[in-house]
C-alpha cells in the first residue's frame, strides 16, 4: 500500500472482531474488511476508532490552558458531572476551535483503554491515535448529523456526540431533524478527522511512546563540531605557548642587555646576567656584605660614649676588623656588648695602653 493511505481500525464494544477500512489520500475508501489485517501490511498511519457507546463527550471552557493543566481541570469537571469514580476513568481533552474557548472532553473507562491497546498490540498494531467515533463526522454549523461508523449508528452535534439509540437520540435532539451523511461525503470527513483529530484519546497515561532512533546526520554534525572545538582549543593553546615563549625570550634579551651595562669592558664572553651577579657579590663581599656589617658596627660605635674608630678592614669572607681607642676596659666591653646585641660575633684582641687610653682590635663576623 502507498504511504499516503490510512488504516482505520474500528474497536468493538465487546469481544467482537476489529473491523477495518483503508482510506486513500483523497478520502476514498480503498478496501474494508471484518477482521483487521496483520501489522506487516500496515500503511504509514494507523488510527483506531473508539465506539460511541463506550465514550462520553462533554464540552468545557478549557481553552488557553496548557495540556497538563487542561487535563487536570477536565478531571475536576468530570468529577462534578459523573457518577462513576474518576480514579477509574481516562479523561482526554481536545483543542478548542478557532475563536472559541470550549473544548471537547472525552471520558472512557481506563480498563477498556488498556484492553483495546493490549488487543491491538497482540495483533502488532500501535495506533497513532484513538478517536471517538462521533468525531469522525463533520461538525455541523447547527443541528445534528448522523452516519454509520463501524457498523454502529452515530450522532454528532456542535459540542456533543453519542451512539444513535432511538430513546436517547429523541430525548437529546427534540424536534430537530438530523442530517444523514452520505458514504462519499463520509469518506472525506473521515480523512480530515484522522489527519487532524479534534480529540485523541492517546494522551496522559495512554500517550503513544515514541521510539528513539539515532539521527546519524545530527551525530555526524555534532562530531564535526566537537572536532572543530577541540582543534580550536588546541590551536589557542599552541598560540598562547608561542606568545609566552616569545615574551620570555624578549624579557631575557632585555635582561642581558641591562646586565652588559654593568659588566666592565673586556670581560670574557659568557652569560651577562651570571657575570653581573658575580660582580655584585664581589663588590658586596661575603657574609652580610660590607654595607650591612658596617652599618651595624658604626651604629654600635656611635652608641658607646668616648669610643673612637681608628681603622676598618673588610675581608672577602665577610669578616670586618676594626681598631678602636677607648678610655678604658669598661667602654671597650660596652662596645663589644652592643655589637653582639646587633646580631654579630665580636672577638677582641688584647688591648694596649696608648697615651692614657687603650687601643685594641675587634674581629666582627656574622653569626
């Protein structure tokens, strides 16, 4: 069969066989039968029709609500208008017609829905939609229309639908004369109804499960995007490394040029920064360096009254020799104590008399 055809399965009210017909793209009936065909002969679209005597249709102002909200509001509406416990009922909501706020609400026993789907599944069918039989008829502008759907007479009004039973129909339509739908017109109406259902019972707990399939074009596209992102990230990393490397080379060059300015002319070739560091160490001296050691020693000499500094000598190993002249031993001992308090070791040589004063040497070194 062509993909444009639609297989319509008429669900029975009891354990009867499931009759069927096949509609062409234009609404013409291509074939029909009393027993549903196997699933391997199934066309692109399959729609099941719920018999009118198993469905109750209502109209409620639910337009504008989200589907989940509309179903919840419809259950409250059914609770107020049904004598059966709502827990055992399946409530489905249709869409409001353009310019209207009222929606059709269909009520069916949940066990019946489960039985229908199980029976169809056993035959290999998973219908795209389940539509109440009255909704296959065209919606009249006014009054009522009548036709036979799946071997059962069915009535439909603007906001209602039911199985055509003499006592019930006469009570509901009053003096109105229902319009009978010819089979040719019925085929077109059925084709429009199954293509864009006003209400589909397959919602909520009975919604059709979609089979997930791998979309390989999308997967390939995502793979290319991922590869592009990885390549871009790698390129950014390489560019950053190159920039850092060039920056370090430039800084090293500037440091070498600055170091050469502090190296005497005629110095042997080598690392300018290392040569400058060696020169600074030589000028500074060992230990704390001449400057730091001299500052501590001169501070101690200035703090000791009547002490004169006669000579200073600084050796490369960081030792400083100072010769001092003092009035006596107490002043020399006071100088030694101040030097040691500054964090240096001070070793004194024997002091000699010198014109009424004493002269001697301190060997000062860092601890």
